[in-house]
C-alpha cells in the first residue's frame, strides 16, 4: 500500500491583527494591471494634445517639429496650473476603504492637522486585581488559569527574594496569599476576562474558581477603568494650581468622582473643581495617591490644616493624608528667580503666613534675617524629591559649614 503524504500549511510565526490587509505580492498579473492603470492615469492627467499618439511613419524633420509643439504645449499647461503638470492627488484615494480610519497628514491655513486615532481608545488598564482566591491554589496554577485570555504576568505579594520576574509569570509552587495582580500584554485580554465573569451590582465582576477544598468559589475581578481617574464637575471654571493639594494613602479602587464627593462633604458643596488619581504611566493603574484642586486658596489652607480626612472603603473607613502639592518649574515668589539665576524654586513654605515658593537666598532672608519675625524661623521647608516632596527641619543648603554657621548666628 502506498501512502500519499499531504503537506500541511505551516502557520505564520506572527499572527496578523484583525482588520490588517494582506501583504501585497508582486505577480506578473498584478504588474501588468498596474502598468495598464498607470498608462490610463497618465492619459487623463496630461492635456489631450499631449496624449495624442504620434503617427507610425513620420519624417524626422516633422517629428522634431511635432516634439517642439508638444513641449511648448506642456510649458503652457504648467504655467496655467501654477507650475504643476500633474493634478494634486486626492488624499482620500490613498487610503484603502474599510482599513485605517484616518486621512493623511495635511496642512490647512498654516495649521497642521493631527493624524486620526490609529488604535481604538483604551478603556481599561492592563493591570487587573484578583481577590478572594482559595488559599490552597498553588501559585504555579494561577498563570495557566488566566492565560486563556491572553499572555499574562502574575504579580503576587510577598514574593521570595530569589524569585525572578520572567515572561511566563509562573514558577513558584506555593499557596496563594488570597489576591494577586494580573498584568496582561494586551488590553483586549481584559475585555475577554470580563466577558467570562458574571456581575453582581454595577461594578462587581466575579469568576468561579475551584481548588482541592472548594468548588466554584466566587473570585473578585476588579479592573480599573481609565476614565475614572479624573473628575471635573464644572470644566468651565478656571483653576488655580496653588489651590491644589496632594492626597496620600488613597485606596486603589477609589474613583476620582468619589474622592471629590468626600472632600466636598468636608469643605462644602462646590469646593472641589478638579480631582485626579495618580496613575502609573505604563499600565495606567492607580498608584495610591491623588490630587484635589479647590475653588480658592482659603479652602486649600483649611485642608492642609486639617491634614487628614476619612473616606469610605470596603464597608469601613480609610484615613488619607493631605499634603501640599508642589508645582513644577515654579520661580521664587519673592524675587521671581532673579537671585537664583532663573532656576526653579527648590523650597516651598506651607505655613499660612508664607505659603509661597522660595529660592535659597530668599528663604534665608525671609526666615532668618534680622528683620524676620521669630515665628518664621520655626517654619518647616518642603523640598521636592523626584515626584514627591519631603519635609525638612533645615533647608538642605544649610548643611554646608558656612551657611549653617550663618543660620546659627542669625538666631
């Protein structure tokens, strides 16, 4: 018996995204059709007299004379069209229908128009919280459990120091701590995960998970919707950056609108103009901090003096801390950057007597000079450290021997 081997097609190494057109392969048929299309387009683009075919048999003198006439007609045509022989291409014709929903970059009245959105608007963060896992679920089974929705890295708490983060996200054979974070490679995987869940309430998603000791345990799937990271009740009102405070210790599920509602319950209705949740720039997931902008600086002083507020969280309350918010690249309010050579002010005094930015020179003049009040000498300086701020009893420039001695002398 003779067996006939049938060659199976080899799958492509990289999968084509949905909606992407197939690669264009130059074949003799396509080349011939392309050449015919080009010839037809040329006949339509140039003047009728230019596209007129020459006689098959013509004396050389007549041919030269005919060429001169053609060249003269082409020059006249270029002059009449503003120096352009070919008509301007239609931008819409360069984009294949049912492909990308954008037009080419053009200029109109000197203002450059932006390209349209090539990718759809992102709705969810690629980082998802999973809570309520059975404690006897091995960690090396959590990765395969959720990889059916796409490539995922499992980030669990209390990892041993010798464990290394790798692409698969699996590997530690120990029991689950009860909750983990999933970091998907694609945002579409989050949609697939949520479609497999059942909902209880408006925002609660659950997935049934079984282990050796429990069957179909509801596990909470908590995605982060990116639009919940900012809230402005009245976008028409102007905002003052100096009326902004920093909020630390914010629970990660907290939405900007809910946080603004809590602050309005403390400082009055309409007191908050803007609230934003600080998010990781790569994953767009909450970092546990926020910023609140009040309608005036007086409310900001009241909030800083209060220092703490309680917000509802998972059936109880969580206390968050209110700190001054430092503006980027702010000049000294005392000298407008003259005494610092135009550099940004490194210090901020949050005391209600000052509440302004200072350079090193002006800080010493206002707080330690002979004309300064004794109450100012006890003010604590707020220094920017990376993305945050740090309270210091003494300004950092006093750490040098000369400046420290000068400060002691002025006390």
